[in-house]
């Protein structure tokens, strides 16, 4: 995990990959995988940041400079998961949604400088 | 919270509102607010679903039929938060990102029927 909880994204547009998952019971190497996955993401071209939370559901949103960067990351991540045989071991189920962020705002900026 | 953890979204395109937040200590009416906020969202025009997780960071992604529906929800939610004076009481900080989902896939469909 990074030192700050929020991804320091630039002005839109940029790309968000929303990964929502339910886990299987047990670790099965998942924690180690999560750490190396995040380290790997940060080395990818076009990586902007990542935000993650989990309780009964897990949500990880990674941010990318453009669609090409997001697609590149998908291939790298899928390859890594396949190598570790993680898909069936780790997840009961998941959804991936790839989206273009068109506007954003923050608590401090929402009244005076929201990106349109 | 809904019975199923995943939002049952249609084929893209549709709109995702990604709300990421860090909380203040204490409840300050937040739990009651969260429940009524979700009930209210479901009554809004164009509501498609909602997914939520929290540990040190909270991430709630709500899904909407189009940009107009997402903007309508923003106004309703902001009004409700203002009524309850929640912004400063509940959140240390937050980010809101509004994005158009262009493609999605699931664990079961990812090899054979991902939406392009």
C-alpha cells in the first residue's frame, strides 16, 4: 500500500480499472501476491495510482494514463495470476470494469475548483 | 446493503461514480446516513447498482444509466449531506470521480463473453 490512501491522479480524462471481488476462505498466497501485484503495477507504463478497500467485498481501483496503459496492465496482471494459479484459488467471483474518468472533485475543492 | 455484493449492471456503456473517502473517528450519525443514502439511491432515476467496501479507506462505486442520472444523484446526495451537516463531521477527506464504463468482464465470462 502507498503512504497516502488516495491516488494522486491528474486532471481528467484518464482511465479507471474497477476490480470488485469476493474472496475464497484462506490466504493461498494471496497476501504476498497482492503486494507484488501492486509493486508491479507501479512499474507499468502509464500507471497513475491505486486505491483499495476490503470487507466482505473487495474493491481495487487502479488509474491509468490511457486505454492502452490499462490494456497493458490487464495482460500483465492476467499473466501473473495465471502463473500463480490464483483465479480459482483466490476469488469466488469478480467483476472488472474499465472506464474513462471525465470529471473529478475532492472534499477541499468541490465548491471552488472541481474539474468540470 | 443489497443481498448480492456485485452490482447487476447491463452491457456498457453506463456511468460509474467512484467515491473514495477517509473517515473521521466516531459515528456522528454516519451509519444511519449510509443506510438511508443507499435506500435513496435505489429510488433515483437511472440507478443501476452499488458496490461498497471499507477498511482504512472506504470505496463506494454507484452505477448509473447515463451522465444525467449521475448528475441528478450528485445533487440529491449533496443536498442530503448538507442537511445533516455530514461533510466535515464524517469525512477527513474524499474524492469523487465520474467515469463512463466502456467494457466489463467477470470471472465466469472473462474468457468467453467479455463485453468488448
